[in-house]
């Protein structure tokens, strides 16, 4: 069967061989013919266009030249040794330079042959040269399939060293394309092609590598982007259906005494409508007999913790245990305090387990957990260690999910025959397009409302030169009884430098805000947990008015009386971090402020971040900007998901295609859940093929 051609090992392709094959495998994970065919260009050059050497006037763009190569020379010693040559056409000459890999190049050029040279000019000593150009004989080049646009492929140093730069890849791609004509099978259903006016797969794949013209290139791109996003969506939805049908969940049939007692006796405020809505959604899941996998999104301060507590009480009402996982020790501690505050007077047993829980205490805890005496366990990832055995864990709440890897979450599954319900909470707003892809198989609940009485935080950007003004403002706020955070960036590469910045800052603050009128706390990553807690506690008790800290206070810390957040070197923080930090204030009824301090020299990107923060407090808007600035690969929580190694689609630019693909995938799955209908036959086969080759990532999120 013709399929097998695509499964041929890559070294058997004409022009590859064992050595190049090995490198293709290692560098690009291209193992067979099919993998190479799916290795797409990242841009195209207009092949009909050649530059004259005399037309090169700047060093910004790649150019394609043709001419003769002469005057090969070797200059410099040892490490500085390089090979140079001159390329000449009828308009002038330009120098070509190689710093390595020239041993096998030096005899390659024949002075009477015309070559095509492709590369990026750079300025060196007032004239242009091209370092490590890609070179091809004109005759060879003219043999090509006649495409007017030429594909440019991403490559690596290792690949280039075996002649597989962009042009080299193009050459083997050409060999592959010749063999593929006529045997590339369609994998999308006919009705899909018709509905979205997509060209067939073979035409698309040939034209993505060898575009006949602009129009066909566009069609090829559109088709392959749709295919990529559609297949992801189909797989996510399949996964979800599978989970819903095949994986049983504990049935929490009743809402009982714990819930009601808390609700009527201990809940200190009314729930917001948004909290009510998501609690209902969670309750429905918990009673459904299917395992819940729900993502709870809500901005900082929107009251997610309370929703978690209510959900956990439902577990308890049904004689199950519940656990609450936080990403850091300080947060676990704080959540423990929150539980104490809310549930302390109820007849519920709960405990805290972190890395620093003493052995003796731990032992008792393990036993009580196993016997079911302990109903709620709060902690860090110490919770998922092998030694922690629950009697009947019914619900796991994971706070700030992005700090937990997929593998860690998977461990939860192994603990029980019937997996616990999982509620993942995040304050990092996820842009819609990402949510559709990364969390496409989770159900999503959203708290889109803050508790009443909160005033929107006012945000300002000050330059360092306005420091006196800042100090004056802080004094005024402190005089009015408020408290202030001053945060310094965490510099991972240099803990020493970080501490120095912080200590310098601390000293100047103490000078400006002297005792006994003022008291200043300091908290940083190198302090012992007990010392941190001590300082936190002093701040909470209003014994100190200013908290100088690194980003250890980033998530979760709750001091309602704090009304000013000053962020030093704000240009060094990412948008989502700035947003998280700002969320530390504005938790009480007072007007709160966030002040972003920076120097005068700012990159464009930093400027956009600062402007965005000043303009809006909407976490979702901020997330969208963040996505645009950094690209999806950089957004926390997506990298490890591995879903976003997209070959051709772009989650920002192709949002519309993504929407169509998702909508259509939903229609398909609804109409034909098993994809058994004849029209979906090719799609079904293709999916089986992918699943055979890939690990089953969808199951474990
Ligand atoms: P999140 O975890 O979403 O950042 P929290 O659960 O920590 O938010 O809630 C922030 C603050 O708002 C807490 O002090 C909490 O007690 C309070 N809070 C939560 N829900 C309400 C509500 N419905 N009304 C008033 N205050 C609330
Ligand atoms: Mg929280």
C-alpha cells in the first residue's frame, strides 16, 4: 500500500543517506519521509527576483545574487582563521566569509561556473559581506520544478555543517515531492473540504513546499492551518468524550450538613452572583457520576478560595476526603490559615502538609489520613508523594495550576481506582484562543466579577526621578492608616545581585521612613520559612506599615489593609506577573494604587507592558496583550503541555481559523461521536495513525 512510502526511514531518501539521516533525526525529529513532508517553510522568497551586487544598500534583508566565485583565500590564525572569496556579477563584487566548515568547501568552487548565492549582507569595515551564504549552482537551480516562490526552511548549525541549510533541505524536499505526486491521501472529510472551501491535501502539501504562485500558496496555507487546528480539536473533544463515558466519577449525591452549616453560620458575606454560578456548575459535575475536570478561572481577589471550600464541603458531606494543593509553602500556609478562619469552629479535621512538616507529625498525619480521620489535607506538592495515602480521596483542588506539571497531576490518578474530581484554579487569565487549545478538553468555569465594594485600582507609571513624589505619596497613605508593598524583581541568574538590590532598596526606605514613626518589614527568598512568617505576621497585624519584598509575595497573600503596591524595576517583570502583583492590593474597601517605577531607558516592549497596566485592570485584556507580545510558547503552563508545537498555524493570527475548526470539530463529534460514518472514514484512519505514534497526552490533564 502506498502509505508505506511515508514510513520509509529518512536515510533512504535520495540525497540523504545515513549521516544526514542521523542529524535530521536528532536535530529536527525527522525520522521518515512523512515527517519531512510535514516540515514546513517559515517564509518564501521571490525567486524571480535577483539582486545586483551594487543594489545592496542595507543589511536588513536576505538577498539572492548570481555570479562567479573567485579569489579564495585563508586569513587569520587559529581561532580567528577564516576563508574568504569574492562573488562578482556585472555590477560589482562582494566578499563572502566562512568562519568554520570551510575544509570541504574550499575545492568546491569552479571559477568558470555561475552560482546562486543566498544570504544576509552585513557591514564590516564600511563594506558589505555575507557570512556563511547558501550556495547552489545556477544550472542545478534552473532544473527545479518551476516554482516562482522559493521556500525558506529553518535549519540549525549542525544541519548546515552537512549541507542541509535551507537550500539543502529544499533539494531533498524536491526529491521527496517527486515521489509523492499522486499518492498523498486526503484526511479531511469531503463535506469539510466543501464547507470551508479547502483545497485537497496533496495540492496543499506540494504547494506549501513548491508554490506555483501566490494564490495557491495562500490556499495551501489556509488548508494546512485548518487541518492542524481541526485535528487538535477533534482529538481534544474525543478525549473529553472518552473521559466522560469511560471514566467513572464518585457520585456526590447530597449537599449536607457541613455545607449548610458553613453556609448559614460561618460564611461572613453573601456570595457574588459569579461565585454562585460556578458553585452550581461544580455541584452539577460532582453529582453527575462522571469525573470532574474543571478549570476555574477568576482574577486575583475574585474569591476562588471560597468556591473551593464550598466544593470541598460537598465532598465531606458525602463521606469523602478532599485535598487542596498550593504551589509554594507560603501559599499553602496561608490557605491553611484561611481554612482555619472559615472552618475553625466547625467539627472538621484538617491539616497542613509541606516539605517542612516534621517527621513525627507527618507520621501521625499519614495514619489519620489512611484511616479517614483526617478530612481535609492542605499542602504543597508534598501531597502527591507516594507515602501519602488517602482512605477515600474524592476531590482535589489545585491552586495556581500552571506551577504544576502535567506529570504531577497525572500522579493523582494513580492514587485511587476511581480518580478524584479535579478542580484546577487559576488567576492567570488565559487568552480565549489558548484556552480553546490548551484546555480544550477541560470544562471551564469563570468568575467574572469581584466581590462588592472593591474600587478599581489606580495605576501609575513613575520614572525613578519622581522618587520624592513617590515617598510623599506613601507617607500620606500611611498616615491615613494604610500599608504599602514595595517589590523588587527576582533575578534568577544572580541571587546575590537580587539580594543586593533588595537590601539597598530596604536601606534607603528605612532612611526615608525612620523608626519610631515607621516600621518596615522585609521578606525575601533566602530567609527561613519561620522568619518569613514572622515578618508576614507583623505586617498582617499592622505592626509594620511597609513590606519590602521580592516576588515571594506574588501569589495569594491576603492583607486587605494594604492599599499601595510599588513595583521597582517594573520593566523587568512580565505582564502577567505585574498583574498578579497588583492583585495584592485593592482587597479592602479603600482606594488602592499600583505604582510602576522604572528608569528612563525602556524597550518598546517594556513600554507596551507598562502602558497596558496603566490602561486596564482587566486580566483578560492583559492576557491578550501578553500573548501578542510573547507568543504562545512563552505563556506559562503551555510549554509543558506540548500541544502548542504547531507546525503552521498561529494562535494569534489564525484565531478565526481556530474558531471555525473548533466549531466544526464539535459538529462532527456531535453528529458522529465514534467517527464511524463513511464520510469520516479517512479522518478516523488518520487519527488512529497519529495516536499510534504519539503518547496519549490528553488523558492526563
Ligand atoms: P482569589 O483566590 O480568587 O484571588 P480569594 O478567595 O483569596 O481570591 O478572595 C479574596 C478576598 O475576598 C478574600 O479576603 C475573601 O475572603 C474575600 N471574598 C471572597 N468572596 C467574597 C464575597 N462574596 N464578598 C466579600 N468578600 C469576599
Ligand atoms: Mg487565591
